[in-house]
C-alpha cells in the first residue's frame, strides 16, 4: 500500500511540474462558471403532481394498476442548426423516458436527465419538456386514463410541480369545458 501512495505522489508531482498552469486554469474555469451551462442543465429533475378522479382512483386500486409518466425533452433549433433537427423540426434530448409509478394520486419526483451541451448550443430558446401520464397496462392492454398533457419550458417545470388531472377514458364524465 505504501508503494501505491508513493507512486501516486510521484505522478502528481511530475504532472504538477510538467504542466504548471493546467490545474489552476481548470479550477479557475470551474469556479468562474465557464462550465456552468452544461452543469446546470444536467439536473433536469422536477415534480409532477397527479390528481385522479374518484372513478379513476377506484378503478386503478381495484385492478392493482400502476401509472407511467412519459417524458420527452426538446428545443427549437437556431437557424444555423436546422440540419440537426429531427423530422418534425425539433432538437431532441435523448430517448423519451417512461417512469412507472403507483396508481395513486400524489406528487412524484422525476429525476434529472443529462442534456447534451452540444445540443443545447443548437437550441434557440428554452428546452421544453412534454409530460404525459398513462396507465401502466398491467391489467388491460389499453390505456385506461385520460390525463391531458403538459408542454412547457423545463425552467418552468422546475419552479412549480407539473399538475395533471386524470380521469377514466371510459366511464368518467369529461371535465366541464372539454370537447366531447
């Protein structure tokens, strides 16, 4: 063990003298915020607050059914970055995510996802997060829930929970003001 520490100390010493400005410059860049955009965007976590109608809550409980939070992150390209956009004109940030949760109303944390710093440079405006909820399809091959969706800048989703209200697709009356 003594030899390994001694070897490590020699290696550090050799690097320190061989590249005298490298470590201080790296520390200065880190402390000055030069790396801040990439680091700040790595923690894209936020809260999703789900409300269930009485019928939806009862059906999910009786069937021992869960729910799935489905997420996608994207932005609109700068003019010079349009060649990097997908078939619908967006700059996507990784594959869509699906997070299985219990079939109960409540507030759920969506963990952060790393956002590629290169793709962030291609985006004109904020990164947008699209949030949808569906049943987990354990008791039925079809989705049982109509929860609407949320599409908003990620910065807004981080400020306050994304609120979605779910009802049964069949068997729950549509909320007032909704199209039939």
